[in-house]
C-alpha cells in the first residue's frame, strides 16, 4: 500500500457544497488524501471562501486574464504542477477544462453531474436546466453521476451513480435539492473507491 498522500485540486465556481462534503469525508473516513488547492474562475464564491477559512491554497484563474487559451492552459498547468496535484476534482466548475490539461491529467480528472448520465448531459445541461429536463421527460427517478473527464462534456467513463426518486409534485428546485443531498454522499464514496484502487 502506498504511503503517498494523494494530492487533490478542487475546481469550483459556486457554493462549493460538494467541496465541503469531500473535505469533511476525507477526515471522517480517514482517507489517504488531502485537498491542497482550490482553483476557481470566481474570486468570490462559497468555495473560495471555504478554502481560505481552511488554509487551503487558492488560485483565481479565468480565460480573461490571458491573451490566448494556450496561455490560460499553461497557467493552469503551472499551478497544478507547483502543487504536485495527483487528481483534479471538478465540483461545480462552470468552465470547460482546457484540452491541454485534460491530456496532461488523462484519467485523473473527475466530475459530478446532477443526473443519471448518459441521459441529461452535454452542453447546456447544467444546474436547474437538468432538473427541468428530467421533469419534462416524465422520469420517475434521477440522481447523480461521477465520471472521468475527457474532451467532450459529460462523456467520460462513468465511475459511480446514485439514484433518487422523482416525486409527483416535484419542481426543478425540489428535485435539485434532493439530488444535491445525494451528491454529498456519492462524491466522497466515489473518491474513496478511486483512492482505494489507486493506492492498492
Ligand atoms: C452540483 O449540482 C454539481 O452536480 C454540478 O454543480 C453543482 C455544484 O454545487 N456540477 P456545489 O457548488 O458543490 O454546491
């Protein structure tokens, strides 16, 4: 068994509730990993605030800070290399990860999506739009999916899923709440599985 503590970078754009769930689970489950970097396209958001409060290094990076996408990708790779990151965890990161980073971190970037992929994924399927589409389609269940990230939105290999019922009186908002609660269990479980496989 490896003694190396897996070094995680969390990429976020919003409240960071999945980030917080993972942070707590790492301690509670005594997993051999630590979150050493929070990268965000927004300097002020719940996730960045949580990172600062918990003495986790933060990096604010947006495409707008650079002349080209290549420079943006190079800066992102620089931060990841500097922190010796092993795995990138996307937790509500509302930007596409540059292809150069996906290539450099092949099979080492994971994402959570608030539906049962391959249904209700792809470009434009994010946030409340996902839950509205699930209700519109008359589904009786939804859930969340943890998957590997490749160059195409929501198309990487599925690693783990968790289901929740869709209730007759659901609105997109009530369904979103139920799915988010399920994500907070699923993401730490999936990470635990990945770490166990990687470290065995
Ligand atoms: C989650 O619903 C996740 O599935 C999606 O973005 C949301 C992030 O929420 N990718 P939070 O920032 O973790 O609260």
